[in-house]
């Protein structure tokens, strides 16, 4: 059994999203996807880093202050 990578999961989900639209046109798709993906990304990485924001920021490749701002925006802290 082959493993799905994140890219495949995103592709499958987007294909299903377009099917579910049933001919309707999407709006602000980029913003929707980025906001939808960012929250669980931050949540999972922070949990894997045992709540250590410095470590999570390093893993994400972003500044700790940026991480903190995003955590507040997504109501994760």
C-alpha cells in the first residue's frame, strides 16, 4: 500500500471541493485554502514541539513573533 503525501491529499481534497461545487464558481479560493491549511498546520506543529514556540517557529521556518501572531489570529493561544 503506497503512502499519500500532503500534496496528494490536498489535490484530492480540492478535486472533491470542485465536484461538490456542482458547477458553481469558487471565490477567493487561495485565501480559503491558505486559511484552512494554516490553522491545523500551526496546531499540529506546536503540539509536536510540546508547546515550545521557538522550536515550532524553527520547524516552520518562520520568526517566533510571526508564529505567535498567527497563533493569536487563529485563536490557538
